[in-house]
């Protein structure tokens, strides 16, 4: 009765160890620190000036009570400047839940630039206050 | 009104960043270990029950027990906690009414996570320091009789822990599902309702009410079953012993399983609610909820899903506990309660995996804020915001290892406890097959937990 179960258990242990070994050898995860080349993802664009290659730029537009993007994820790095470029048709405020936190007043006009850096690694939500929407989550790695 | 900065601090009501998601490789290694260890325990391990709450343990020196039991020391601890509460309330009322206030950090971080951290080491400390118990005793003393002895009615046994389950759910609801977790007003209303419910209940049912209905006391008692320190019931001495001998002393009452379900379900919901899938779902459907408006509709959806998580944990656990052969109907009905303590290690492991960096980092920030309760630039005890250390966040690989380690160790201890309990409860011949459903359920909880830590 217990002999087959014993064999199942042994097989599972062996399989488990194999999976663990395979996982150890898997390529670096996408959460690893991004290099300067791929630091801008789908929701970002590099600055036209090109002077600060390490900048992460996030374009945000608020129109007709809706914000684009929402709930996006962007890779960033600690100490590296992050720039929010906001075009809005209403007054609102952006809250950046980093350590330390930042608050930016958004006016009803295009191309406002807000720059900040994140000091402590973590997932940083950028939230639009009046609309109650999370615009983007920045995964700031060390 | 509170300043409008305070009422949008979303994450757990205390603001700041949250942990980076655990990489897939860490989650996979954790999952592989959890699976392998589970089957090793079920099939290769011992065949007669090993763990027994009646084991004596190694007694600590007698002065330790004397100190813990000394009325003077108990009064000093209780009054110190009461003074601390008053300090926090003064800061809440007259301190900065924005994100600089210490109240959310004390409430969500020091109370919720700190209480678990202390209870898992030294035991059910809330019973000794609970401010509502102290107030109730002070009122009783001033009226010239003992608060414990003056119950007007006997606490009904069929209430069990259910009032505490409601309280625990109210707490996690405020933190994870309410429209405004960071709102000082909302937290103050919650605390007021809690204090009124505790003191009124105690006036009717005496101090038994605190033991059954105070969410923090039941939480503290639950977590404390994993503590290495306990009291030898025969001699009354404080002893050091194997936590696995201590675990089965979790009282089995109506609602014991529900306590576990709220604790585990809400922590899982907290991870899940940060995922993009869930946020998109809430954003897309909030407006379709009638009567509550867009913002209120989002809270209704979050509440429904939070409740769903809790119910899923409760139903799957009860179902798995009953899924055995060779027991009578009566015995089968009792099984979920008699196995409930096996969930405690999984709950505690997951709480620490999830909130450890919160406790350490937001906890430090909170203490710094408490050193300047009124926002006047005081630096009591020479604490200033520059002192806060973010060591865990700055070393993500260490934090990830700790997180996955907490989940896997919690899972292993839970599985060992469940195996041992099955040997005691189930008839010979049904012991191996009878515990399979429980083992698979625990594996499912752990894999789900790891998947959620990975970021879904």
C-alpha cells in the first residue's frame, strides 16, 4: 500500500530538484536591472535631445475624463531621472508613491514636464488624484 | 477635513513604494521545494503521532514566570501601552492632518504586522497590553468591583470567534478594499467603533468578550500558537518548547476556521489587488456598479473580491479537512476545526513574506513620526527622518530569498502539523489517503501565494 506512494514521493523529490536546478540556470529574469539601451519600454519614449541617455520618459495624456496609459508598468532605476510628460485638459495632481513621495500639480495644458528620482528600490505607483487612476507603476531596481 | 493629500495614498494606506515582484526563478525554486517536501512528509515520514501539547518543555528560570505573572509588572505593561495609545491619539487629533501623520503607520504597520511579529515570538501579548482591556479594568476598579467578575450574561458558546472574525474582516476591508485606506477620518471612525463595541460587549459579557470578540486579541492568540515560549498547563511555568507541540492548543470554537480564512484570504487578495489584471478589471467595471458612483463602485468591487478570496480559503479548507474515509458524520463535521491550527504556519509565513519590509521600513518611518507627533520639528530620542534604513529594499535578492523562505518554511510546518494531526484523528488504514486532499489544498495555497508574490 505505501510502497507505490513511496516511489511517487521519491520521483517527486527528484523532479522537484530538477525543476529547481533548471530554474537556477534560467536566463536573468525581466525584473533585472535594465541597461541604458532598453530602459524605455512600450509606454515610454526616449527624449529627442539624447543628452541624458539614462532618463526614463513617460508620456501621459488626460483628455475627456480619461487618462492614457492606465496601470502600465515601466522599468526604471534608483537614482536615474524619471520624467513625466503630461498633456491634460483639466487641472489635477499626480502623486508619486516613492520614498520620498512626490506631488506634482497638473495644469490644463500640453507638454508639462515633471522630473524626479526614486531613492529606494520598489514598485512606485504614479496616481492621478482626481481621476482615481493608477497611471503607471515604475519598477525601480537598484 | 483631512488634507487632500492624505486621502489618495493608496498602498495599504501608508503610501511609499511596495516591494519589487519576486522573480520567476525564485518562485519556481520555492514551489519545487514546497512540492517535494510535502510528498516527503506524507509518504516517507513517521507513522505515529509525535507532537503533543502535554509535553512539559524546558522550563525557564522561576523568576521569569514570576515576573510575567506579577500584577505590578502586568499593570506597568498595560499602562505603558495605554499611554502609548494616548500618544498616538494625540498625534492623530492634533498632529499634521496629512501624510505626515503617524496614525496610519501605527494602525496598519505597527499594530497589524508588529503584533504578529511579537506574538509569534513571546506569545499572546495583546491580552496583557490591550488598551480596551485596561480601560475596562480601570472603569471596573473605579466602580469598586472587579471587571472580570461582573458579567451580566454568559457569553453564548455558539458565538465562538465570530465577532472577532467580523472585526478582522472590518480591519482588512479598511486597509485593502475601502475607498480611502489612508484617510485619517476613516481610521478614527474605525477605532471609535472598535472601542465602543469592545467596551459595550465587555459590559454585557465580562472579559470573555475580549477573548472572543477583540480582533487583535484573537489574531494575537492565533499567531502565538507558533511561539517557542508557552506555559506548561500543569505547572504554570513558562517553558521553551517545540512550536509544533504548541500549535494544537489553538482553541477550536465556532469561527476558528473563519479566522484563518480572513487572515490568509486577505493577504492573498492584497497581492492580487496590485496586479494589472485586477486593476484593469476594477477600472473597467467600477462605473457599472449602481448607486455608488465610479469611486464607490471600485470599492464595492474590491470588497466583493476580498470576500470571495476569504470564502474560497474557508470553503476549500473545510472541504479538504472533511474529505477522508473511515469517520462518522459527527467526526467529519468536527474535522475542519480540529485541523484549523495547521493553517497558522502558512498564514504567518505568508504574512511575513508579504509585510516584512513594511514592518521594518514603514515601521521605522512611523516611529520617527511618533517622535514628532504634532509636526513641530521635535526630534524626541534624537530621531529624525534621515535615520530610516531601507536595507531590505536596497537588497532585493535578500528580500526575495527571505520572502520565498517564509512561504516555504510556513508551508512545511503546516504540512508537518497536518500530517501529525491526521495520524491522531483518522483511523488506522485511512491515514495516508485521508490526508491527501488536505496536502493538495495546502500545496495549492502555497503555489498561489508564490505566484502572487511573483506578480501574477
